[in-house]
């Protein structure tokens, strides 16, 4: 009985800790509001990064970032690093960039956990006033 209770407590604590961080897998939605990909936010050298780890549309699994520039031009979207260089600043991560593989554009951005399983991403040009906000839900 004690072992079972300990296991349940461990799983509960591990889940609640995981749900209070930006790191992990997140569902990304397209402009129509439908989940179309899964992104993994991870930490490297003290900075937050994210890459595309799953594309849900079977016809797009081999899609290339045709509108991208530079090193990302014609690279597979699956596995592509789309978020880079964000540093923790109080309760948000900022100072980095996000690549939108749908249009190939790179934006300044910040991300912030707004609920345990909801992440706010704000991409912008110049001031954050001129941009777009997306919300990612934690993937199961």
C-alpha cells in the first residue's frame, strides 16, 4: 500500500512540475484553429529553443520550407528549429526569434506560460505592439 501511494504521489508531483514549465511538447494550430503540428520546446545553453517534431497532415510530412531564406531555404519542416535564443526574463522568455515555416518569415518573439498547459507566443516586427499572438496547448 505504501509503495502504491508513493508511486501515485511521485507521478502527481512529476506531472505538476512538468505542467509548470515552458519545456515539453506543444500543439500548434493553423490559421483555421486546427492543430497541424507538434513542437518541442527545449533548453540548450540556458536558452529556450523549439523544433517541429510532428506534422499531423500526412500530405505535408515531407513539406519543405520553400518560402524560407538562407540556411532554412528548402529544408524539411519536420525537424526544423523554429524558435531560438530566448532567455528567461522573470516569468517570460524573450530576446529570441521565431520562424514561421508557413510563410518563411522570421520574427522577434517572446513566450510565456499563461496556464500550466497553455503557452502564449507573441511574434512581432519592431515593437511587440505590431505582431501576432498564438497560443499553444500542451500535447499529451
